[in-house]
């Protein structure tokens, strides 16, 4: 049982709360969930100056104790001691931006009014000084009646002082509440905050801030959009270009492992299970770790630098055209890495209809799990031909698939907003945070967390799916002279599905591969690999990649229809589970499942029939 | 004049906000961002399409909002 005192870290968005959390706890962090709600609970441990251990919990950033979203409700419930599954905090650390006391003190006053032992971290004091502001921390402490510690979380300055200040208030009798309890109403609180800020801050003449100068370029109607497009282009280019070498190492590693195991074990069921089922299945997925990490690196950098909100600003009007807001841009961009963090990121969207629409279209963004499928099929069926101007046909097809997903998502949003998620138009209102250099350590912590989540998924869900598939493909054992794949349990199930997918050009192997791919899209590649490896008992096949095994086995229209299927099909149980959790009902995940399968079937069908009509077979 | 009519980079003061003219959620966010009568405001940037949304400075924060919300905010230009 965890008996260390709980300290809650609270503050406005953009106060540098997460950086302070990282600075206090280092890498000793635990990410979980609050029971019953979908809000992430991030906690970590550290020791006070006197050696006492405490548990620090990072609460969602919010502007007041009057919640507008589930995230903000958790913040209120934890600090007031009403959150189920959480003990009441022994103390709170309120993080405020020293350069924005006008606004941040309002929430700080509200929190101090709760009467818990409180320390105020006067954060980003360096940025305030850069702007020529002088903040008198002692005067602020007198006005607020609680200790105030100047900090620069990203540079790890003031962290020791914060530990000392916390040590002084935890366990000590809290001072009697001051006579002047803060007013409850927002406007009165705001005026009091402004008055305190005025007496504790010396302001220079207002001058054009650095942010404003940068934004005149980055938010420029033409240059700003061009820079955003260029950034996105570089990002997707990097995902492919930078990952080539590490992917090669991982492939070589798994290949060597397969050969080594095949050499040590006698041919038979066990060898087949380990080589064809386990190593091939997990290996074909782990290969995508480099690409996922590169994509997340960009997203984390864009978030931490403050650029992401600018991108939302630039995209807002466009998104409004299909009934969404610029806020949806951030979750949708994250969905290119994986729809799961993307869907979770929709929690910041206040408007429930906007949020629901964004959740429903997020699976249409081409996530990194589709990459293996696209890469293998394109490699096997699309000739590596130059179409002029140095543009390769394979790359062009891949770009087309990404684009199809985006256009499909926009059309879907347009239609959904006029039917199932009809309602008053939402709004777009966001704070443009200050620009700052991301701290490499914060980025690294974020990347390690992502890598761990992905590998855990590969080690559990995908491993299980691969083994199960191998079992279904290997039993019952076919008698001499009959095809093992056709005779197996999986083959028989596929035969049932085949008539349904036959009209859109799918063959028996595809029918077989799309069933286990329900667990995760990448499994389709592993499944095709396993099918063709079990089918031919040739030793040489082991050395071949799935691309080589597939090459030339399907007519082109079938391959294209298969790609189109994966643009739309909701082939990912984890995504469906997350939609269920985030919408708190079965209605929307089932709806998403239905509409996406129909879209996938129709789109694959149209592709197949058009390609046939064009005589591409 | 209204906030959406205020030319870029001209300092002004909020003279009135029509709290009933906007939704309750929008009103709450505006208050949380520090919009209030008597507060200094200045438009800094506009979005690429149709000049929407607007980015304005309120206090020491820069806030992006849509023109539809800016309609509800009346301002008077500061005399230079």
C-alpha cells in the first residue's frame, strides 16, 4: 500500500507544468488511468530535502476549478479530495507563468482558497526577465500568504528550493486561512489577481514581443501556410528516409534469429511455431518502431515548442468548412502516428459534437500500422518506375493513399456534421503559448514512453494474434497431397468469408489475412507472410521478405483494392476499444465499425472494378 | 467599434462584452482568458482564409478566437 504523502501539481495550461513534473521526478514516472473516467493519471516519486518520499501527481492543466471537460473535472476532484481512487493530497504545488501573473494568479487564488498546504512555483522566470519584467517573489508570497519559489523548470533551476519549501509545509500545521477569503466569482477573482500582479511586477514600456515578431512570419497568410506545408512534408519524408537504416538492422536481427532457431531446432511443430509464428509475427511489427518514433519525435517537438497551436490557428478556417475546428488538427495529426493517442488528444476539444466527429474520423488518418501493409503491397506490385521529375511511382501511390485517407476523413466529417453529429457549430478559442526551445530530456522521456507502449503492444496483443493465427493455420494437419492452408481451420473460415469479398477482387489468402488483422493492421503482413511460408515448405522462403514472397502472386486490381481496403477499414480492436472508452458507450464504436467497413468495401470495390475496366489485370 | 473591426496592431480597450450574445461555454473561456471591461486589447494576426480566426493580445496572453465571437466584444481605440 502506498502511504507516501500525495502532492498534486496544478496550474494553467502553458505554465510549464509538465516540464516541472519531469524536473522533480526524472524518469521515475507511472502513467495510468483514473477509474471510470478516461483521464490519464501521471505520477512519479521523489524525495524531499529531508529524505521523506512523496508521490507527485501531474493534474491536467485547467484555467479554473469550474470544469468544462472531463480532464478539468479530474483536476477539481483531486484537489478537493473527491476523486475516487485517489487519496486527498497532502499539499499542492501551483505552477504559474511569471510572465503572465495577470491571468495565472486567478487560478492560483482559487486553489489557495481551498486551504491546503500550498507552494507556488513562479515558473519561467527567465522568460519574464527576457521580456524586461521584474517579479518580486517575496512581495508575491506576502500577498498570497503561501511560499513562492522562482523556478525555470526546463533548465532545472529552483527545483531544490521547491523541494525545501515542500518539506516545510508537508506535515506542518497549515496556517489558518487568511481573513480575506478569495471571492468565488471569476470576474472578481480576476480583478484581485490583476491587482496583485500589478503590485508585484514591474513592467517596462510595452514593446513588441519576440513571439509577435516570429508569429508575423509563421502566421502569415501565405508564408505561414507554406511553412506549415513544408514542415509536414519534411516530417513525412523523414519518417521514410531516416528510418531506412534502423529498419534494416531490425530486419537483419530478426532474420538472423529465425535462421539461428531454425538451425538449432529439429524440423517440426515447435520449430514452425517459433520461426513462422512467433519470430515472423512479432518481427514484422517491431520493424516499424523507427518510423513511429520519428513521427512522434516531430509531434513532440511541435507540441513542446508551441508551434502546434499555430498550426491549429492556420487550419481553423479550413476545418470549419467541414464543421470542425482548428483544435481537431492536433489530434488528427497525432493520428498519423496512431489513432489511439489521437483519439485521447480530442479531450481538449470542448464542444462535444466537434469532439465526437473528430473521434469518428481519426481512424481514417493513415496511422503507422498501415505503413507495413502499404510498404509490402506497394513493394510487391507497383513497379519502382520513375514518372518524371525524379518522382517515383511507388512514392506517388503511397502519397495517394495518405491523401485518400485525408479527403475521405474530410468528406466523412462534412456528412457526419450534417447527420449523426448535427448541432450548433462549435468554436475555436485557444491561447497561443510562448515559443520555447524544447528540452531534450522532456522529449526523450516522451519518446521512451511511446516506444514502451508500442513494444508492449507488440509483445502482448500482436504476439498473441500471431501465435493464434499460426495455430489456426497449422491445425488440423492436412493429409499428404492437400494444401495445408486450405485444410487448416483458418483456411476454412476464410472460405466462408471469401464469397463476400470475392466481388471486390479479394482472393482466399486475403480473406484469410483480414481476419487476424482485426487485432491490429500490421498482422495482415505477418499473416500473408505466414500463409505463404507454411504453404511452401521451401527453406529458401525463410530468407525471403514478405514482399518477395508476394511479388506477382496477385493481379494488380486485387492489390490496389487491398490497399484501398486498408485506407478505410477499421482494422484495429484497440482503436475501437478506445472509442468505446472515450465516448462511454457502445453506440459510437459500433457506428464507427459499421460506417468504416461499408466505406472500405465500397472503396475497394470501386478501385477493383475501375482497374479491371481499365484493363490493368 | 467591435473587436473584429479593430485594425491590426492598434491598441484599444474593451468597453463592453455582450455576454448573452455568445454561448455560455464561450463566455466562460473568454473570462478565463482574462477578457473583461477595461482591459487592454490589440489584434496581432489574422488567419489565412477570410481573416478568420483572429489572434489578439489580452493582458500578457495571445488568444486566438473566431470573428463570430469577436463580434460580441466592443472596444474603444486608445488615444495615442
